[in-house]
C-alpha cells in the first residue's frame, strides 16, 4: 500500500472524460440512486467519447493525473453514429504510446456505459481507483521538470495525430 508523506493512504487523482449522452448520465444515475463509488474521478463532460483527443489524455497525465478514464456509449449505440469506434482506435494508440512512455496500462481505461448502467459505471470507477492506488502515484510531471517544453510538445500531438492518422471531417 502506498502512503503519502504524512502517512495517509495514497488517493489517486483520476480524470474522467465522459460522453454527454450515456456515461455522464450513468454517473448522474449513480448519484441520484445513491450508489456509492470512489470520489477520486474528476469528470469532464464531452459531447461524445469520439471528441476525446489523445492530447487531452496526455495533458491530463502531464498536469498530474494518476489515471485517466474514458467512458462512452456502447459500440453501435453512439449518438454520433460511429464515433465510439474512433474512440477505440484512439484508446489502442494511447495504450501503445503510454506503454512506451513507461506508464502502466491500468492508468488508462475505456468503459462503455449506457445511461441506465449507473451501477456498472460505479463498479468500473471503483475497480480503476483500486488498480491505480495499488500502482502508486505517477509523479509524471515531477519526472519531466528538466524539460520545460513538455506542454508545448503535448499540445502539438493533436495536430501531428490529425495529420498522420485521422481524416478530418
């Protein structure tokens, strides 16, 4: 078990990118149904999981997140037709990239949750918090202090990604 400098148990900071139509509503359902889940996730609502640019994930890590949770509609049920298939491709690319940067795979997770699946989303959040807690603090920003251009490099990734992988609509 990882402990903070003051002896308390390490509590991971996790950024969650949740789609407006399904996973964000599942989180809302969990709250209104009084389903308890770990409070470690700071939710950023996006219109679609397909709008989560890889640079958002990298920036979250660069700014101190210990983990990132991406959540969206089930494949085939996206309100924006097939955008969650784009999410799957980006997730695989991010897994590969983060692995090469030395970041453990349990620090990035993709979850599908419909608006009615508050309990399943709560379970996924709790599971991820426990996995990241076991892995310990990432401390990625502290490891990058010698490179003051890190944020600019991460911000350029979005453009590089668009040019190399995606066809702009």
